[in-house]
C-alpha cells in the first residue's frame, strides 16, 4: 500500500527541501524514542517520519516517488540512511555532531577581513602590496601558553584531557553515545591555573602587523583574496585564521571598465572626422597606441584593440581596448569661425543623408560589447 510521505511530514506536495527538513526535524524530535520511552506508537511514527524524509529529501527518490508512488532502488549498502537521519536529529538536539574519536580541539584563530583598494593600473599588472592590520599574535610574555611565568596548565579533570565528554542516550536499538565539547575547558583539554597577566591567559595579544601580499593580475572588484594563515593566530598555539582581502576598485580618470574590456572615449574635432587624422591612445602601462582615422569617420564609431584590455584572473587571456570616437562641440566660437560654419551649413555635402547600413551608434556600441 502506498504511503503518503507528504502527509506523514505534513508538507504540501510542492514543498521545497528546506520546508521538508524543517518539518522532519520538528516531528523527529517530537517522536524520538528517547523522548517517548516504551511508546510503540511513537516508535512506529518515528520510523515512518524517517522513511518519508529519506525519500523526499533525495531529489531522485522524490521524483520516482512522485511518478510511481514507490521508490524501487534500495539504499546504497555503504550508507545506512537510518543512522544518518538519527545523526541529524542529534545535531539539531545538541548543536554538535557525533564524534567517534575524542581528542582535544586546537582553537583556530579568527579570519581577518580587510578591504584592498586597487587601481586599474594595479589590476592590469598585479603587484606586491604591504598591508598593515591589527592581528592577534603569540603573547611574547608567556610564549603563547597563556600561563603566568613558572606555572603550568593542569589537565582538565572534567574530560580527563580529551576535550570532550560522552553521554549515553537511549537503550537497545537506539542506544547512542554522544560526545560533546567539554563545558569546563571548552575543548582544550587543560585549564590554566594562573593566567598570564599580559594576555589574560589567551596566549595571544593584538599587535600591528605588516604583511606582504602578492596580488595577481586580474584581481577585480568583488573578489576576495585569501591569504591562508595570515589571520589571527589561534589561542594556546592553535592554527591561525586567514586574511581575507576584499578587492575594491578605484574609479579610473580616463578608462571605463566593462568586465575585462577597457573603454576609452577619444574626443576629436569635426574637421578631424571629415579629413581624417591620427590619434594617440594611452594605455594603462604608460605605453601608447596609434589610431588612424580615415576621412569620413563617423562620430561614435568604435575601434577595437584586441588584447589591450585587462588580464583575466589566473589566465593568459586579456580583454580588449575599445576606443569610441566623439566629435567635440565647442560652446563658444569667434565670429570668423561662425562665418565658416554658416558656409558649411549651406553646402549640400554637409546635409545628413544616412544610409540604412549606418546603424545608430548606440546599437553598434552594444554589438561591440556583446561580442
Ligand atoms: Zn601571555
Ligand atoms: Zn575538559
């Protein structure tokens, strides 16, 4: 007979995984045999809930169940799904996972997050930068032990130095041994009898620290560069955290960046467009490029220099440099210039007669970026 797993968990048929998980946790805690000793009904209900969860939490099994009403494939022999779901319940219950091996936990230092401002020039070439920050480092007074001079920490009597305490829960089929971080020593396995006064027993103190950072080319805004082990040092000799550098980009005075492409706007006079000219285009690395405009170049035309943009991160590829030509329109002109322009205006050669093929600048510009 087909069981309605959705009804068992009390979720709608279109419930997402989070909803299913939440419903399962709530019910599993309610009907867990440890909470209902000797109650056969609760035990049956718990098994049913676990079975429903096992199917509905697995996209493939859920699809099969939705289609055929049954799940044909047997669970993989290596993993016992029942043990797995029970473990999950305990995780919810105690906030810790089950640990089969008990050993003191080294306390890892915390990560440090810093903003890292880069110019486009720095992004183009990569660089070695020195950053300075407040970092918790080994206390020089106690040498990182946290104990005052001449004293030694004592083994934690609550956990016997293992850092964890064990609880036995349930009985028979449901018996479980639960390991929890020792509440007395917080998992360290020892207690400091007389704390170092300089670091208050933590073994680390905050000091200004200078760190050289290798910034690879192409590290762009929004990226986080992680420097393993350059974060706060762990107390009592624990491993250090990481230094996380959040890259921010300084706006550039002349280039606009569009992913790995650079856009440069070249302003030219109207005669330059009509007669043709040669432009000098600056690059980020102080080099220069020459752009020849042929007579009759349109204002808004875009020229592409392949590979002259920004480098891709961790790759040899480079973006392009796009130069868009704009006609410069003066705000004030002399009376002689005005006369000249009046003559031009009357000449038939200067009347706009665009052909269909001469697409709007905006459209051509978009096409360039879509390539
Ligand atoms: Zn100290
Ligand atoms: Zn302990």
